[in-house]
C-alpha cells in the first residue's frame, strides 16, 4: 500500500508531460479553433516564414503616342554568333611598295608642259607631262627605223623584179632567195627598233610617223595602267591615282629614269594595329584560326557608308617599339569610293575588335546555342539584376536576363528561357521604359499591375 502511494505522483506527472508535448507538437492544427484571433506559436526548428508566391513580372501599358514620345523600337529576337573581344587601336596606312608609285621619264629631254597639279586625280592613260626630246639615242633609233623601212621597200621591189626574170628563165631562182633573206633582215631590224622606241615612251602613232620619216620631237608621259580593278558602289571600274608629289617644273631638263611625280594608289591599303606584347598570344591565335576582326572607323557619319567588312590578320611583326612598347600587326583593307571620294585614307584612326572567346549557352542536353545580341539601350540594371522588356501589344513586361558579355555597343544575353525567339523585345530606351513601370506602380518597381499612359 505504501509503494502504490509513492509511485502514483510520478505516473501522473509523466502523463501530464506527454499530453503537453503532444499538444505542443500539434498546435498548428487546433490552435486557430481554440484561439481564433491568435496565431500559433512558432517552432524554432521551422523556417521563420513560409515561401511567398512568385510575384507577377512588372509591366506597364503605353499608348502608341507614349511609345513614340519615348522613342521605343522593338523587334523579334534572333540568336547569332558573338565573340568576346578586346579593343586595339589601329591606323590606316599605305601598302609599302604598292600604294605609292613613282613615275619616271624614259627619255632625256626638257619639260615643256605639266598637265596636272598637286592633289589632282588622274586615271590610267591620262596625259601628265610633255617632254621635248634631246636624246641622241632616240633620234638615232628613229633614223634607223626610217632607213630600214625604206630599204625594205626597195628590197620588195627588187625581189618582185627578179622573180619575174626567174619565170622567164633568164635568172637563177637563188637570186630570189637572196633578196628574200635581205627582206627578212630589214623586217627584223624594224621590229627591234619599234620595240626600242616603244620602251623609250613613243606611242604607236608616233612610231608610225617615225617609220615614215617624220621625226618625233616630243613625247607625252601618261599615267600608268592598273593591273586589277577595284570594287565601287556602282560596280567594278578602273581606279584613279592621286598626284601626291611633283618633282619637276616647267623648263627642267630631265634624264632618262628621273622621277617626274609620285602617284598614290589608294585602292588597297592596310590597317596597322598596335598591341602590347601580353596580347600577342591572342592575336596569333586569331590569325592562325582565320577568325575575322571587326573594324570600327573613326570620323564617319552614320549611314554614309555600309558596315565595314570584317578583316583578317595577314602579318604580325616581331619588332616591339621601345617607345610605345607595342608591336604591329597588319590587316589588308579594300578601299571603297563614292562620288570620287575614297572611304579610307592613310592616317585615319580605327578601332579593332580582336575576337578572344565565342560566347554560347549550354543547354541541358549538352548542345551549345548562340546568345541573343541586343543594343546597349535594350537593357536596364537595378543592382545585380539586368532586365529587358518584352512587348505584347501595348503592354511592356519586364524580364530578368543573364548577361554573358557586353561592350560599348552590344550586350550578349543568354538563351536560357527567360526570353525566346518568339518574343518581341524593346531595343532602345529601356531605362525610360523602366521609369514608366515604376511610375505606374507608384514607385514600387515590383508591382504587377498596369496603367495606361
């Protein structure tokens, strides 16, 4: 009896404790019924709050007039190849040994006429100088040509006469053979002298006159021909030279081989890039892989010329300039012309975008896809987040995107599902549109309702 009296209090305490623990652990199911106006106590092992439902993306509705006031431009998305690049300064330069062409006199004489001025544009075959001949070689060659032509005429007459006698049987046929051989010598002599006069600068018409005994007293120096044509906006035409330097004046006596002027051929030029030695490996990889380099031309008005063609690195210099600590690399540049004006000129500054890494997005199945490339004005940032706006009718919905890379003009956005090819994305003034979203939400950029503007 005494033992049961001692155990009974402990059993009671155990039952009370078990009931209290069960009530505490199940308070979430019965508390609201017992205390309707109070919330159940929190379990320290449970999260401080339950996850909130995902907010609707911020958006705003704009009238057509409001869109025009902001200057919005929208277009469907198309992924394309995009490379992370480094920007290197460059300059347009002449091609050594090709762009500048010195025009020399082929004969000795006195300059009696200069038909061009410094800076003039001339085409192949245009007359540039007139030189009065004082060359004894040229005078002698013209005399030899006239004599050979006369001797040939007499030889032809004599051969015809002897051939008639051979037919009559009064003269052996060997005499005709002798005269024919003589004619061949005169003919070959005339051919040699003609080539000599042509090399000395005489035209075909002048050589014909000299052959007839009319001695040529002066020659005209013309602009040289061009082996290959250059591509123009209007088609493929002969190019033109610029008179860069005049080396003689009226009345000057010139020797054979003396330079008369210097002509500039700007059809084909070079872009010379200047890079630091630390960038040599990347530039060498671009050159070896034949990866095209984008060029940005300074001092051009938008719309005046088409987008420049991408260039390829042709040559990398091994010499480092001790003053600038840079080395040069060169890219061939085909010039363009419109209305007599060359697009590229030596000394013109450019920026070269040398590719370093191709930016792609890897899908779950392992395939790599190109990014969406947008203008800088198509995105807006708030802290670590970057947004674009998708247009659906007159409603503009803000979407979060992931930026892979950006430069001064473009931003590459990952193709990860946040925006798709089917979306029409605003490409300009996204910052103004973001302000409109905030204004429509009363200052809360995360509100999901819309207002008409």
